[in-house]
C-alpha cells in the first residue's frame, strides 16, 4: 500500500457577518483570518491564538500538528462552546 504524504496544515477563518466596510485581516504562522464583524474577528483571533499557544507548549505548530489535535484545541478554545 502506498504511503500518503501529508502536506503542512493551514487554517483559514472567514467571518461572514460584517455589516460595515472595514477590512479585517489577521495573519500568523499557519493561519489567516479574514472578514467578520469586529466581535466575530476578535473571537476568531482569540480562539486561534490560544490554540497556537497550546500547541507551542506541546512543542508543535499548526503546520506540524495532526489535524485532529488542532480541531480538538479549536473546540476547546471556541468562546461559543
């Protein structure tokens, strides 16, 4: 059976609830967040930053971690959960 080569992870967060014309973009290693109202963008940013911090304590980055680990941490840090 052939081995499947995994590529680096990258998170893309898209906020769709903006009612103003302000362009919100936040970029970091392994992630991009775009759009959303000020509140939504702030929540997305907070969630991803806490996830990045947790991964860092485990010695990994978004690009290196297993997708299931990233998903678990995103759920943990989602303010809506």
